[in-house]
């Protein structure tokens, strides 16, 4: 115990030193060592480095925070060395008065401790490493928990074993233990710890197989113990202590999201139209559709969110250079060539799979030729300019074959066959406008199209849609239509089976109504239910619809391509999402879901120190109409730190392969709309059974450090 206390004090002082900041020696190699000033940010996960470097506008980084998310520390006699796993970097720190530990694994000091110690530092107003009753009350407000004065005083007196009127050393450790005690975890541990009060390898195996429904081996269990057990004696005996068990519960293996779905696991050699493709509308806009800024940054942001189809509205610009903006509005303009340069640099950083450039062409023939020049000269061999193979194809290649390639979607003067017979088309001819451009003016006109630009359109030739029968009889596989939101929704509602079969042969692109000038979004789920691949949304707008989109593309390595279910690819399928019949799509499940508790929910009103959340949790299901549902817990007054609900829900899911599950935590307000605290959405088929932690994201999709839900899930075959 004395040694543990000493370690805790060293760790506390060490964190305090880093939070204050100091000179460290940055080491990149044996010969490269330079002194730099570093400071640990309040999240205790990222470090700020003082630098004189400037960052490019579109570099994708606007701050000086370097990620130190997973690092091991090794303390030696003369120096402290951080050896990061993310980058080849070491930092050496020297202090006047040092205490040393032989080895500490900071990765095992989980986010909860880091966050709590950060709040403790803020509450320690006079920096004396002691905590008064007043500072304790301030600390409790910092961590989002409201208690009565009498309870705070009782807690303080229980920990003040020295009766000194302040908490220090072991008393702070006792206070920390009382604060972070989780009864629900103790109960689970006690249920399976059948070996002298601890979990043996066999006990843990029973827990994983029975409770978590994981078909794992004893070797897998022993690897878990080696990875997460914090007590060396328990580790040697192949036991998992309560602390080790809690560590396991907070890591990836126990996340609600199945780790097996984290990487690329789907067949990526199916034809391109057999996939849902993450797609953006008017990608260049940072804000609304009338006066928002146009920027290359908007493209970079979309690409980093795994978007694989971006839109370029092209117009004649000054000095012979085409520009991109929302025509006939006050939106700003960005040079076409600058956008292509940004796409070249950032398109394949997040995903290697193909990017479709959806061109809405309003340019003169002269500037179309400039567009073609920029596309070919900047993108080079990455631009697909000829069908794969040496003969005319009858179906799409797969994403795997198109890795690292750009595909142009736009008008073409002739059939694709011309690419194999000397392409004798006129240099300039007339074609109809894109459907989206025609919708704005409620009419379509002919525009002149340059052969140089036309020839770059290979697998995504834009055509007008009339009827499914007309498309089947007159259009080739590579000829695709764009549907405005209302038309697509009508087809999905009234002709879903025909729409699904249309999408078995061709690509379909859906775009928001022109009336959505605020850049709001439509519900993409009915269009996915109908097999539509390119369901384009306004990526710049944080909303429920974008949550659903990010959830749809969360699995499979976040690569922007998700293989559609077999029943949306099989020509014999008669799947109708609105009128369910017996078929391979009907895999009815009963979802038993218990919302147990939450941990470290963020404060909503950070400006008001006394503001404490009153959290509730809502669970929503999105899928075929029969599966759409929503249920919520009661709210808990004044506790964002460790609220407990133990509320049971039951849902029936008929078509799990198309269902998404959304967790929403809100701050209850009887007088007005509830405020969002955090959310998380994922595909039903990517959920793990058993006791799981649910991470929480902000409305813009950023992870909220330390915050999460603790739930129990059991999805069973329904009778």
C-alpha cells in the first residue's frame, strides 16, 4: 500500500508538471535532439508544443496539438523517456527533484483517471496538493455531479482520516476510490469470480462465452489477461483482478462496435453498383446554399469522413480559369484547379478506394477544355481515362480493381463503345444539362460539350431518367441518373422493388431538394432500403441524417464502401421494404437492451459553473418501416458523472442487415427542448452482445473523451 501511494503521488506530481509545462528534449533519432517547450493539455491525451512554424490554410491542421494517445513511459535513473507508438519520437525530461519508478504503462492509466486528475488540478486553487471541503465541492461540480452540502461534508469526513480538515496523499486516494466505485461492475465481477474471489482464466472464459456470446479460446482469454491485468501477481497466476476487469471493460474488445468490423472485411471485388457509396452534395460549401463560403477545406473534411463521391459545380471564371461555386447565388468561388489539387493530395489518405467526381458543368467549351487539362495534368495516372480491360465491358469493375483511381461522372457525347473503335466523335456537340441544374430553372436546355471533357467520362455517364422500363431497354450499365429527393422518395415509397432491381444493374445518385437552402438533409434510410448507392448529403451540416450516414459507413474500415445485402443484389429477389414477405431478408431478431449507467458526461453549459446535466437516454432504430422505433429512459436529476438507470428495452427487428441503432443522451429540460449531451450510431449487425461500453460523440462526430454509456445487449432470433 505504501508503494502504491508513492506511485500515485509520483504520478500526480508528474501530471502536474506536464500540465504546467516545461522544456523537454525532443528526440527523433540518435543524432537529432532539440529542446522544445511542451505542455500537456487538459484532456491529458494531447500535448501542446511551442513552435514558430506556420501551417498552410488547407493543411487540415489548425492547431499545435500533437497526438500522444497511446504511449509507454519508461523512467530511468537520469531521464524520463516517452516512447510513442504513433510516431517515431522520444521526449526526455530533466527535473531538479525526481523520484523514479522502474516501469509504468500510462496506457493502463485509463482516460477516466486522466480526466479526474485534470479536474482535481483545477479544483486545487492554491496548488498545495491538498483538498479542502470547499475545493471538494468545486471539484464535484467540475466533474458534473451535484450533491447536497450534507453529502459532500459526509464524504469529506469519511476520507479525512487524519482529521486535519484537508485531504492529502492516501486520503485523496480513498476519495478517488469512493468516487470511481462502480457497483454494477462489482456485481458482474462477483457473479463470475469463482476462484478465491478472483476471476481465473476459466472464470473469464465462462464470462466471455456465456455473457458476451464470444466463441473464444482459453488462449485468447490468457492474452486478454496479459494485455489488461494491472496486478503482476494476478497476471502471473493467470487471474484477472477487479481492476483488470474494469480495464478490459473500457477497451476495444468490450466496445459495442464489433472489432472484427473495424477493418476491411467485405468482398471488395463485386461490381461497383453493388455497394452503398458515401456521397456528398455541393461538397465545396462550408455553410448554407445561398451565401456560404466555398473552399477546398470542405472537400478535405468530406474526404477525411470517408466520402467517396464529391460534387463540383463548374462555371466560367476570370482569366480563363473555371471556378466552383453555387451558381446564381452569393456563395464565394474557388478555383477548379485548386480543388483538383486538394483532391489529388487528400483523396486516398483515409481510404484507398475510388473517388467519383460528380461534375455539374456550366462552362463554355473553352473552359471545359481547361477543366479537362487540369484533370489530366494534376491527377495523372490516377484519373481513369479508359475502361479496364481490352474489350467493351458489360458490368462495372469492383472497388478493389479501382483502388487509387478517380472516376468522372458527367455528360458524354457518345457510347462507351467508342473508346474501343477510334472514338471519331465531333470535337464539340450538344447535350442536355444535368438533371440537378435543370431542376433549379425548372427546364432543361442544350449545352455544348467539349470532346476532351466528354472522353474522361467512363463508368458514370449522366443520363435523364424517364421510367424503369425505359432505362432497362435503352440505357447501358454505365449510364446513370440523378434523382431529386422528392422523386426518389416517391419511387422508394411506391415502387421500391422496381427501384431495387434498377440498382442491381445501374448506379443511382440522389440529391437534396433545391429548397434546402439552409443545407439541411433528407433521411437517407428509405433510399438505402431501395438499393440506391450514391445518396448525397450536405456533409457540412451536423444532424441526425449525417449521424445515420456516418453509421452506415462505420464498418469495413470506414472506407466509404459498404456491400449491399445479397437480397439487394440477387436478380431473383422480390424484396419490398414496405411490404415484408418471407425471404432471405427476413431474419427477425428480438433485441433486449438494458441501459445500465453512464460515465463522465460533459457539462452542457460550461460558462455556468453550477450547471449540472439531468441526463436521459433515448434508443432509436432506423431501417425498414416495420423496424423504425424509439424508446427512452427517465431522466436523472443533477448527475452527469455516474448516473444509473437500469432500464430495460425490447425491440423487434425484421431486417437486421438494413437496420441502424442510435443512442442519444440528452440533458432534460421541462421548460424547453432538451440539449444534446452525446450520441453514437452503428449498424445493428455490427453490435456485440453482452456487457458493452458505448462511446459518445459530439454533434459534429468528435469523440467525447472519457464519456460513455454502459449497456447490456442480447439480440436473439425471434420465434
